[in-house]
């Protein structure tokens, strides 16, 4: 039975808002952003083994590290012959190997990787990277999503929605070759290979809330402007002569620079370089797919 004291305590935590606008939550907007300083630090030959967060939490009004409200990206730098260990409170960890060669151990899993490979591991485990060459990986997780909900990630042996998977860079390129052999009108926002795992095959996604894809655009090409509800993290793989327009702001790509595209921002990519544009893109789109609310539309 509740006592008056219990009721009074609970009443003190009850807050009433009478908003001027029904959907006004007073939240900070996600800014368009290119992480130039972090990229320079990660690829500096003198950078030691370690993690470099791409953190916009101060702009977002959050008290935990975050690149967007649901995603956190990091550069993972491992020097030749060295090791790096960490444990992230995340549903899963998505990696793109920018440079180098090595091996990652997570429990019984030991994927060996080299530049252009992608792999995904369950979160909440001790992960150990070992490099045989100077290496830079880029890791994306959903740590901010769990921090917001105040929940812990499932232990790997109980994680039935994240399957460890390895995507060879050579196989990715072979699949992209098939995409570019197709002809006909453009019906998507680009020519891409979407990466998925067995437990999430029905959603064609890599984590329950995150999607991953390798995207391309021919030299001289212009992506049609569009928008969607998901925020996007775009890692530039082939960047020469390429820029993006995000709500009218031009961001020039840099090698293995990470760019944030805010949710619902009108955006497009433009290739004025000599080679095929190539990028690794992770979005929080799977959450919206599950809600049947992707919000995609062409804007021109």
C-alpha cells in the first residue's frame, strides 16, 4: 500500500508542460559536420595506438559521447606490432578497415582483416585489435541509443540479433561491379551494396537500429537531392574532387573523413574527380524501417 509520503515523493517528480507547439521538445539540431581534426590526428604517422572519438555531444546537449543521437563513431588506431583492447556498451560494433592489416579477437571470434574489409561484432565484450601493419579502422556503434534508454547491451552469448560477420573488400568490389553493369533509370539514392547478416536478413540491415552500405557515384555524376528521417555517417573512401551539399552547405570530402548528414536534411553528393566515388555509410535507418517511417523523398 502506498503511503502519503510515497505519493508526495512521486508527485514531486511529475512535470507538466503546456507547449506552444505540440512537437516542440527544445532539442538541439544535429549539425552537418566533417571531422577534419580527428581525421588529421588519426592519420598522422606520429599518432599513438588508441581511440579517437568523433564526438558532437556538446552540440547535441548530451552528457555521453555521441556523433548523432543514436550513433557514435571512432577512429581506431593500432600501430604495427601493437595491441588495443576496449569494451563498448553497444548492441554491436561495425568496423571499416581504412588502412593496414591485422586481427581482432572478441571471445572465440578472430577475424583477420586488411584495408577495405568490413566486419561486425556483438557489443558488450572485450575486443582486442592486433596489427601487423600500421592500421586505422573506423568503428560505428549505437552506444548513444543505449545510453539514452539507460539500458545495458546483452552479453554476446545472449545476443540473438547480432551475428558476427565478415565482408571481404574484394567481394564488396565484385558486387559493386554487378551493380554498375545494370542499365536503366536511377530508382534509388545511389548505386550501392547493402550489408546484412543472417538474423536481420528480413530487414536487410546489420544491427537492429543501424544500416550499413558501400555507396558509389560515377565520375562526373550528381546524386539527386533527397531527404530521409535517418541520420547518416558517411566515410569517404574515394574522395578526390567530391563534395556534398547538405541544406545548401558544401562539404568537400577528405580521405577517410567522416561526415554527418542530419535527419531530414536535403542532401546530395557530386563527383568532379577522376575516379568512382566510394563511401561507407552507416545510418540509424533500421529503426525507422521497423517503425515503417523511413521518410524518404526526392526533393528535386
